[in-house]
C-alpha cells in the first residue's frame, strides 16, 4: 500500500502542474541508440540499417528510427516526479506500456521543449498504474514533433484511494547479454538493468532489459519487414510489456497486417514466451506487399 503522508486528494492531484523540461540530442545519440537496439548487429553493412548509424552513400543526415522518440520523454521522467499525496518505491517500478505518436520524421539533431502532464492514474490495489504524457516541441520553430504516453506499473503503490471505489483517471480516449549495458548509454541508467544486487532487491534473479530496448528491436523489425526499411512510414506505435526480458535472450517479432495497422507480438525464443504486444499504424502501404 502506498505510504501517503497527506490524505489522497484527487482534486489536488489533477490540478497539479508538472514542470516543462528540455532535451537536446545530436547524430551521435541517434547512432548509439540505433546500435543499442541492434541496428547492423547481424551485418555491419546491412543495406537497410546502415543509414541509422552512418551517412550511407553520402546521405546528409543519419536517419532516425521512430522509436528514438521514446527517449525524448525520458529526461523528464527518470528523475521521478512529485505528485501531491502519492508515494511509491522507485525500486519496484516497472515500465508497463509505451504509446508514441510521431508527427513528422525526427531530425538527426534537435533541441526540444517537453510539456509533461498526468494522463492517467489507476489504483489496482496491489499496484498503481501511472500514465505520463510528454509532448515534445522543437525549440525555435515551436513545432510539435511527437507525443509519448509512458505507463508505469508501480508495484506496492496501490491502495491509496477508497477501496470500495478505487481511483481511476484517464484524460484520453482508450482506443488506442550486453544488450542492456549498451542500451543504457542512450540515457536510462536505472541500475535495475545493470546491477545484480539492485535487480535482486526488486525481485528479479538478474538485471532485466529496458522495456524501450525491446520495443526498439520490435519496431525496427516491423519497419524492415512491412515498411520496406522506411522509418518515416510509421505514424503511431503502441506496446505493452507483458513480462520481463533478460539481456542476452533472443527476441523474435511476429506481425500481421490489418488494413494500415500492423499487429505485432515479440517472443523470447529460448522460453517461447510473449514479452511484448501491440500495434503500429503506418502512413501507407505499397500494393506490392
Ligand atoms: C509519481 C510517480 C512518478 C514515476 C515516474 C517515473 C517515470 C519512469 C519513466 C519510464 C520508465 C523507465 C524505467 C524503465 C523500466 C523498465 O524498462 S522495466 C522493464 C520493462 N518492463 C517489464 O519488463 C514489465 C513486464 N510486465 C510484467 O512483469 C507484468 O505485466 C506486470 C507489469 C508486473 C503486471 O503483471 P501482474 O502483476 O501479473 O498484473 P495482472 O494481475 O495481470 O494485472 C493487474 C492489473 O494491471 C493491468 N496491467 C497488467 N500488466 C500491465 C502493463 N504491462 N501495463 C499496464 N497495465 C497492466 C491489468 O490490466 C490489470 O488491470 P485490471 O484488469 O483492471 O485489474
């Protein structure tokens, strides 16, 4: 049960304004991210993937994978957030879901202003589910590049509201081995992904893989198999992390087309277990598929 010093007050919570944050990245960050989700990992001259890590054929800019958008919100979140009347133990936090809308192809370097808001909070008794929405605007032009909705599953933080009518708030319609050590260089340094003692304390036999790393692998496979290697075809991405992945496990992504929606499921091959499922909406498909 969540420890709350002050009485839980939904009005106070919903009126609470979260601070704006800033995020700047460059081509080096873009390339390190792509390597962290396995770009060119099988073949250093992979003709579909070299563009994510190198100025292939003299291209002016390194191309940015749409899941890079998920990093833009992290700067504002990994420090944690203060919400009035609500407490949680950060060591028991798990990334539950990620939803991303990409409004235009991401530039290979940018300075951004993130507007952060509370998109949802649910009391599940044994856990609380918190949803944070981050809208990332290009500094200067003020153009909105993308939106991330990050869902965190806060084990042990439920029970903060009236148990006969548990609190449930959503401000949007509901329609919608080395790996971790390399991936953390993209900015998520949570020791849950690298330190065996921290992982043990959190209830895992060894460090677990970042959810956004698994998501990156999965969406890269969708771009390769369905979008013919064109990352700008991706409009929205949704994914739910079903169970933990351990670094070194083999990820296999299966996908099905449903109109302009790709339904996908990622499994860990060694355990034949589904670890991630979701969908990708794409801008258009050529008839030759
Ligand atoms: C004030 C707080 C501020 C915090 C701000 C911090 C922001 C942090 C930034 C982002 C995160 C960065 C840190 C990254 C961490 C990671 O990457 S962790 C690794 C990736 N994640 C995982 O490996 C999690 C894998 N999933 C699981 O282990 C399980 O699914 C689970 C999350 C533990 C839940 O399983 P279980 O306890 O068995 O739940 P259930 O009993 O099945 O369901 C209970 C209710 O919860 C709903 N639910 C279940 N799973 C999820 C999910 N993944 N996301 C969202 N909701 C989920 C489920 O529907 C149930 O609801 P009801 O049906 O209404 O009862």
